[in-house]
């Protein structure tokens, strides 16, 4: 979910009505993976631990212990929250799911599987949800107070003066200082590589020989890392909306700045065609008018109770509602109309609060923002300086003016993070795995389609499935063609024999 313009968070789960598809789907059989039971002796107790399942409101829940540090497994453990939603019919085994983030709850996603996944997948798989280490119910990292989250969200994210640059430097240190103070040493070990290793332990605990997985957005990073670490244990794996694990923070941010700029223009074109849009004109005219209105909110903020809707908050609200056009655009149009024509900012601020989990009392419902910082900054290893991000902000002002500069400055929060993880490599090498189904949306704002195409080229025997649409992720988002192809792969072990486009 969106965490303000300090950084982009990636996944929001949703399902919309089915749409038609442009082509049929020839299929090829997926061979069963060869299971290698070898377990390192210092991990054997974790792999073979007994667990007790308890009822938790229509599902079964348990806790699984994993090493805090896989390089030193005897140096303590951390606990994962795991839930299982039993198949409604004859089960083919377990299907692990993750909705994205970093910071999204796999536990909650699995409990919503009756709505989030198809009826046939629910019928034939036990759906397993795991909150990754440090997230939600799995020993959550607590790096930020509610007040600090409010301050960061409302702070100037595109400084223009030396004084403003000094201010953003100070604010950018709040997440790292908080993680060191409140989440040591757990925040040092929340890398995606460790998460993938955790999932293999849970796979063994639930007694699945192969790892079947549906990962959306950041969840694709978990899946790709798992396939790299345990290629012979990959079962049926769907990676929808690829976030490459190997890219550094600047490369990821640049791709997202471009994706959200395209999405903003698409929204502007759509807005201009509706009577409830606050502005009339062509795409460029509407986009420019919305940008100018948002920029003017620093000088003339809209009062909303004890809060002020300023430029940063309004910009974040707009970005947050570019993910899912069918359900997001009408809400965003209405909220912008209230702000522009009635000078009421409550609707726009409510949209942002909904996406960030901020409740009416000012409390944030979960730790997704802290987890997002902790995982992203550990995985991406950014060492850019103020001069570096300032230079990028100027470059991106030209190419991606709506969000680019703020996203560039947001990278400062990860600069010289006080913990180090595996360094981004810019490329991945995979051994042979069972074929993986990689899914892309042609105009995905948060996970551009070319990232999926690249991963599909790296994974042996993988298939690329593309939805021609503006949307973040594709499965269960409105395309019957996509849903049928994914379900067929999961249920029957077949993948499209060519790069299918829906």
C-alpha cells in the first residue's frame, strides 16, 4: 500500500468483475518437481518442529519458529504467524499466497481467499498465508510512532531551498533511527532472502514436498528468491506484477516514477471525459490543472479537523488511487471535485487514510510502513547522497513531473541504512525449476511490464502472460482470460505454450 511519497509501496489486493479475452490458450504440461530432502543439520530442528493448529475464525492458525539469522541459526529465533484455509473440496495440497508490500499480510490475505481467489482454486487447495518476518503478526518491527508517521506523510517531499533540504535530511533519518531504537536486532534480518528461507521451513512444516505459490507485487520478489535458493522445490508458482529482487533502489524508483506518470495521464484523460471531473480539457490540460492545484495546497492548505491537506498529502492520495482504475478513479474524481470546487479536503484525505491504514483516532492499524522501510532499505542497499537525489529530482522533474522529484527525495530514507543485507546484483541466475507462470499488466504503475518480461527471460521454461490494461497486477482484477490461464496452471499444471496476451 501507499506510504506517502517517501517511498512507493506496492501491493493492494482486490478483485473485480470478469472481462473478455482476445485469444485461446494452448497449454503444455508442467513436470512435477524433484524433491530434495536434504536439510542442513543446524536447521533440522526448525524443519521438523511440531506445531499445533487452532481455530481462528473459519481458518486454522499456528506459529512457526525460524532462525533469526540463517548465518548463525543458534543465535535466537523469530516467530511467524501462519494461517490455513482448508480446501472446500478434494485438496491437491497447499498453495502459499502473498499480496505484496513489503509489509502486506499474507495471513490476512489467506483468510480472505474466498473472495481473493477463484472458487476452483479454493476448492482444490489449502490456502496458506504467512506474515513475513517483521510484518503484522510475525514479531512486527516497530520503527515509527503514529505521530512520526503523520509527520513524515505531511512533510515537504520536494525541497526547493537549502533550508528545506536540511529539513528533509533530518526527517529522512527518522525511520532508521526508530528501527535501531525499537526493533533491534530484528530489523537487521528482515531481508527477502531470509523470508524465502522461512517459507521453505513452513512448507516442510505443513508437509508439502513442493512449494506452490501465488505472489503478487512484492510477493513476486519472495517467489523469485525462493526459486533461486530452492529450484528443485518449486511447484506451481505464479508471479503477478513483478518487482525485481536484483534492482537497486534508484532503478526501482525510476521505473515506478515512469509508471505512475503514465497512470496519472491515463486518469487525467478519463477524468476529463466525466461530468464530475473538476477540470475540463484534453489530457495534458487536465493533468496540468490537477498538478497546479496540488502544488498550491502548501500555500493554501485545506483544513480537515486538526489536520491540513497540503501538497504532500494530496499528492500521495492521488498516487494511491492510480492502482485500480475501475474502482479507484470514480472515488478520486469525486474527492478532487470536493477539494477543488467545494474547498473541502476531507474526502481526499480519507482516501489516503484508507490506503495507509490510518484510523480516525490517528492510530495506524498495522506496522506496514515500518516493515516497508525495513525490508526495502535492507534489500536495496542505497548509498546515495543529498547531491545524488537532488540531481535525480531535477532530471525526473522533466520526464516524470507529477511524482518523480518527490520519489527521488524519498530515497534518502534508505541512504546508508544501519543494517546490510545481500547487495543488489542487477541480474539473477536460476537453475532449472518447474515452469513458472509470470504475469504482467501492460500499463502497471507500480510494477512495469518490462520487469516481468525480464524475469520470464531469466527463469528457465517460464511462461509470460500479459493483460493489456491499466492496473496493478492482473489475476482476479477483471480479466476472465487471465483468471482462466492462472487457474488452469494452478489446478492442472499447464502453462500457456506461447506468450499469451489478454
